[in-house]
């Protein structure tokens, strides 16, 4: 029976000093004022010699390293507990062709590294690492492209095609991350095209479905029907979402209906319904449940048991972010389920936007920071009673 209350399992990999560092970090990012101030001052702090402080605190908690080779220690440590690594080159917000080609080459390198390492079950990339944001806006809105933009879009498609083909040739599944709703249609098109090409025999290319959007459950079902007709398999990474405040603000400013669910309960309902749908159609859908939600994780365990899906069936993975929800990751893994941690990497300055989002997420998601802190406190008390590490 899977339980997420076992803190000995949850923090099995952490020494006392590492546990204390996590405690103080979550105390810090639980303070909304500090997080807001940090989001504004962190980029400036790097210019005034504070890189070491950032690298030894929030960077160390949520990031694998500054480059792919730095991640080896994290990959190995997670692997000791049968937890896989999803390598994520988390550099974003670039605009030049040179930067896009650099991201392409970095993503290809993660696939080559994963091919030779059983502890890396998936790779991942963001389309905004390979394309201009404004171009994706225009493509998503079905606007007519100029001749130059059309050539640019073809280069984007070729980058994505090369990544997906390399993944297929390496038998290495790859996730295409979801992003803001006003560029997601372009990303969905790229995902669908490459799933149709690369998923003839199994799921290699995965699209990401954000269920804080009220239209994504239907889109998942439409994707399945399209795959049935096209005789290919669906790769589905299921998440709740990461751009809620930005989405709502833009909808108000531009006077269109918000794509975001009316409330958290609606988001939870659709997420859990998506889990049911995927397990019901497991013969054609492979899933990665990217969630820090305990109830959804337990529901997936229950659905697998009911459908008699083996915990080690590679068509079903659970995933959490590095540095968060270890009580879910480690307890699932120690009960024999497939688990992988998202491990972002990149230069400190380049991954700062990712780190700021992690801090904001922990502050804004109701109970997130409190839950992490309470679990750490519980484990510190347990160890104080006689267990030391």
C-alpha cells in the first residue's frame, strides 16, 4: 500500500545538513514579500558577486548543474533509489538563430547522453528554446507569414523534426513542454506532426497537456482519436500548469475569455479524468503524470491496480520536479513504481527565470510550502530521536 506519510523514505537521500538547508530555503520562499523582492533583485545580485550565494541555495535545491556534465552526480544519486532523471536544458527567452541552434545541439546532446544511461528515461525541450516567441504567436493565430517568416518557421520545424527523429532513432522518449496558451497551438501542431511520424510502434514523442486550462481534456481526447485514425501512439505528459497568473492577466488586458479553469477543483477534476482516460486507453497512450498532488498520484496507483497495469510498465511514469515533493517520488519508487525527476540545468544567469517561477509557485500554490516544511520538520524530529546521518 503506497503512503506518502513516510518521511524516512522521503528524505532517505538527504543528510542532516542537506535537510536543514532545505528547511531554511522553504522557510524563505514561503515569505511572499521575500519572493517578490527576490524576483526583482536576483538578476541584479548576479552582477554584484552574489552568484555563489544563489548557486549554493535555491540553485542547488532545484537545478542539477550549470551544464550537462554537472548533472552526473544528481543522476547517479537519484538512480540509487530507482528514480530516473529527465534532463531539461532550462535556458529560455532567447531570440537569435545562433541561440536556437545552441539549444538544438544541447537537446541532441541530452538524447545522446540518455541513450547510454538507463537512469535517464526521458529528455525534454521547450519550443521557445528553438523559435522566436512572436513567430509562435503569429503561427498560433494563423496569421499569414511573410516570405522571411515562412523560411524561419521552416527552420523551427526542421529543428523539432531533428530532435524527434534523433529520439526515435535512439529509442529515447522526448517531451515537448507546454507553454503559454497564445503560442500553444503552434506547439501542438509540431507535437502532432512528430507523433504521427515517430510514434508508429510506441510513444517516443510526448505532447504536454495543461489541465489548468478548461479545454485540454477535450484536446487530449481529440489527440487520441486522431492517433487512432492515423495508426500511431500517443505520448501524453499530464500537468496542471505553470502560467496561470500571466494567462489571466493577458485575457483581461486583451478582452478575451480566460483559458484558465474557474477554480482549482475544476482543474483537479479534469486532471483526474485525464488519468482515467489514459489508463482506460493504455493500449495506445503512454503517460507521464507530472504532479505534486498526492490525491492524483494515489488515484493513478489505484487505476493501475484496477486495470492490472504492472507498476514497472514503462507506459506509465510519475514525475516531480527536482527539490520538491520527495515524499511522493521516493515513496512511489520504493513501492516499485516508475518515477522520474525533472532535472533542469544551465548557467546560473540563464536558469534564473526558472528558479524565480519555482519560488513563486511554492508561494502561490496553496499549502505547497507549508507541506514541504511540515514534512521536513517531521523528519528532523524523527532523526533527533536517535537516527543520525
